[in-house]
C-alpha cells in the first residue's frame, strides 16, 4: 500500500467512528403521554435549556417535536451532557389547541438538576387538559 | 379573612413521606400581558397542613396567566435530603368564569404532580 492509500485508510476509519458517535442515544430522554385520550403526546414542541450558573441565563440547547410515540430522540449529545441545572419546556397549550381543546396549563417547564452526567435520565410528562405529572426515570 | 376560602388555593403534599409539606416557601406571580414579565403577587409559606391561605383576594384575582413557584429544593434540603427538582413552577390560565381554583402539588424527591381542583 502506498503512503496516500495508508493515510486515506485512517480518514475513512475516523468517519466510521464519527458516525458511530453521532448515533449514540441521548443520555437525556423524555416521553409525553396524553392520559386523557390514552395516546402518546405526538407533535408537541419541546425545548431544552441549560442554566448558565454565572449569568443565571437559560441557554437554549435543543428544540424538538415529539414523534408519533411521544418521544424526542437526540435531545442532547453525550459529550455535551454536563452537570448542571436543565429545563425542559413542553408546549402543552399549543398541543391541546391543535387538538381543538383548551388546557389549564399554557406550557409546562420542568427544571431539574443533573449531578452525575454519566447516568441516564428520563424526564417524562404525563398530561391531560387539567393535570400533569413527571418523575425521574432512567 | 376568617374562614372564607380565597379564590385561589394550594395544598402541598409530601408523597415521599406521606405528610403535608409544611413550611415550604412559595410565591404567586401574575403575568403582565403588556410587558410579558412576571409580577410578584404574594410570598408565603405552607402551614402545618401544607396549605397557604390568603394567596390572593377575589378582587385581585383577575383573568390572566399565573404562576406558583414552590421552593421544593429548599424544602428537601431542610429535611436533609437532595431532590431532582431545585424548584417547581406551575403556570396556569385563569378565565373570567373561574370562581375558585385549587392548584395542589404532590411532591416527592423524584416526582411531582398537579391538577386543577376547585
């Protein structure tokens, strides 16, 4: 193998590993469930923020929309997931509006503390027009 | 005030220990629709029964968007425990038809729920 072919082999190998890194699952996941209708909360906009501890400003990390299963894969990359205070904002008012209904909660913001970013965290939202709950899952 | 219930009430329950969440700090805010900023309406603490009477008067309880912020992180810290949530904010809409609104919070170290009661 000549020198160029040898170097090319290194670049191709790196691409392969980069693709693998891009498909690692997010260490932070969510799941929206519409318990009023017994269906996943699909097509709900959710926004993930990280609190800047120095300025106390919320920095927007990701905007996403839940899929047909009420999930939103790829919320954050493993390497970006640091210890800190995060906020998940669920656009519940818009969600129920799209279904032709009102909702007591115009939006839901769940603020939580990540102390150990090596763990997996699941922050679901179980929702109806007049109630909601959340818990820390894995 | 006496025994007259206000138009907006709350009740905080510690579902981890099966007791009312006593002495939890909380605050009520109203969204100023023109400025889109939150104005503080009341600051208080829950009593031994986890309730906080006198949050707002009927006259002041005009239609709009409100927020109750519960200092859950401080509460668990005072019990010597950590919690997943540093605080909980419940944002809700009050319409002209709403005479009596109850916004309870059921909270443990790793979960919480709320519902609209009356």
